[in-house]
C-alpha cells in the first residue's frame, strides 16, 4: 500500500511540474519532456543492470557469513563493518543501493544496511578522492568527513531504537 501511495504521489508531483512548465509555454514543455525522456532512456539500462546485479550479488553472498557479520544480531560491530563497507564502495546510486538491497536479501539487518547506505552517501572514499578533494579545499573536505562520521552510527542506532523495520 505504501509503495502505491509513493508512486501516486510521485506521478502527482510530475504532473504538477508538467502543468507548471506548460504554463510557461508549449516550447518549454516540449523541451523538458524531450530532456526527461532522454534522461530516462539513459538511466534505464543502468537501473536494470543494478537491479539484476543486486540479485546476483545476493545469490553470491553466503547467507551464513552475511548474517554473522551484518545480520540483525551482529550489533555495533555489524554497524561498524557496514559503515566501513559504505565508505569503501565506489560508484553511484545504482551500485550503492544495489549492494544494500543484496545485503538485505542475504540476511543483513536493517540498521546495518542503513549504516552502510548512509556512510556510502556521506563519504564514499573513492568519490571523495575523485571529486571532492580536486574541487574543494582539503581542509573543508576533511572537516566535512569528520563531522559526518557519527551520522551512519546514529542512523543505525535510531533504527535499532525504533525497532526492526
């Protein structure tokens, strides 16, 4: 039911945005629709590969090892391991979220996957080296990383307090 609600909400937002662009003129609507379709076609193969790949990753991960190190009962050690894995994961959302989904399918606990995906989103080391450090002053980058370090752990702790999602 939640999935349907989110889908309908996203369609409503897209329709509202389309209406706002139509009010600016038909040319703007046609250009934005064209760009949207091209972006969709560009991302579709990546999404398909990510979703299919996550199934293969889940099948390749030994469930007993995943549940031992990242399972719901792995506790703080599992959260730390997941956080470290998130910081070391290269690639964009298709890679990061596919690995998270595969870990869930393989027996990982939700707090551990929350720590993984939060760490990946905040400070994936390959992305930090390839994009942040070349573009921003190193002092700013390392300060951002330092103040962000507790966030994956806090997110996992919050998930543990709320209950198993």
